[in-house]
C-alpha cells in the first residue's frame, strides 16, 4: 500500500510538470492510481494557484523551532546568554520595524482606499489596538506557573535531575504540561501573523517567521526541561515540545479555512492591523523582557537596532 501511494505521488508530480491537464496516462499504472493521481493533480494545482504553500511552510518552520530549544537542552553544556539575548533583541527589532513600517502602513493604505481617509485611518487604529487586546486577553488567562516568559537555562537539566528527588514529580509534570499549553496558546496568533504577512508579501513572511522562530527556541527549552526531569523521558519531552510548536501552523490553517473564503480588501486591511498589534505586543511583552533577562541591557539594545537595520535593508533590496 505504501509503495502504491509513493508510486502515485511520484506519478502526480511528474504529471504536474509535463501537462496542464490531468489526463496524462502511463499504461502500466492501474485504475486506482490513475484516479488518485487525477484527484491529487487537481488539488495540487488549486493549492499552487492560491499561493498558500509558502505561508504554511513558514508558519510550520517557525513552530518547529521549539524543537531547536529541545535539542539545545540536551546537547549544549551551558547557555550562551549573550547570544540568546542578542537574538531575542534582533527578533524584537525585526517585528517592531515590520509591524510599524510595513504591516500597519499596508493596513492603513488598504482601508483608506476602500473606506475614505478619516474612516479608514480610524478603523486601522481600532483594529491595531484590538490585536493588542486579543493577545493581552490570551496572556491574561494563561496560568501564572505556565507562562513562558521566564528565562530558562540548559544548566537546569543537570540541576533538575538532582532537585527532582526533592520536588514532587507530578507537580513538575503539571508545570511542564501547562507551560506547553501556554506556549501553544501564544503560538496560535503568531501563526496567524506569519501566514497573513507571507500571503501578502513573501519577503515580510520570511522575516517574521525567522524572528518568531528565534523567539520560539527558548520556549522549547522552557517546555522540555520540566517535562524531562519530571518523567526522565526525552521522548515525552520531545513530543510535548513538538505539540506546543504545532499550534503555529494550526493558527495558519484556521486562518486559511475561516478567513480566506471571506477575504476582501477591507477584511485584509483589518486583519493586517490586528496582526501588527499582535506583533507589537509580543515584541514588548515577550521578546524584549526575555532579551533583558538572558543578558545585559546594551546587548539586547544592539540586537534590537540590528534587527531593525537588517529588516530595513532587506525591504529596500527586495522592494
């Protein structure tokens, strides 16, 4: 069955390259394979035509970055605090610059063109702060001990192995699971932001996905440490960390299923304004505090300025 599926998949990819229709037939393939290939070919072209593959892949990439945190937990001997601080500052710089210079401005242009200058500007500002309110409400209802804003070090693995004898393991497991749930809740709107930005401008999407991926690395550490020394199982820590990251592409998928059928210029402008608000809130609530907590103030600031400069340069080059 697996061989049959792989043959069919290979066949459809070849068919998509060779012909614009789904009638490409090779005699040695059976009836089932031909019909499966016809179906896959149709779906393949619809997906390609809607330009959603890259936004989905970017959201998936950003979400799976939590696994880098998991890997660092068990590979690295110590935490490079300065590098992590600079990286989080860099992510914040990218997201703040993109949110204010590109996404908010794009929302304003779209809405003012379709609703008039005064009303369009008002709606842009309202939805911008609505995005902030949305992520703030999500953050408010995340349990305190599960909030992922606290910095974690890979050295905690060694400490945890010894400390777990003194701390009740069910409590540690609960802490780890709740941290994973909290991160998943935070990742969901980030998936929306990545998907919508990449849908409008792939260059912006790549920049935002990279910034969010960097910010997801310490979150992977935050999940894997308590799960590992509560259960002693790397496999369990891996799967829970993975699931917390998959909320990112899930956010992209929900956006596609719910918003895409109703997407008009006005809806697109409102969504962009909300995304800009989400990105600003994440930058000031998570990235910058995390950058300060991991390193010195000036290193985080250098990262912030570098992120803005890199983003500005890339937008000029790829304009």
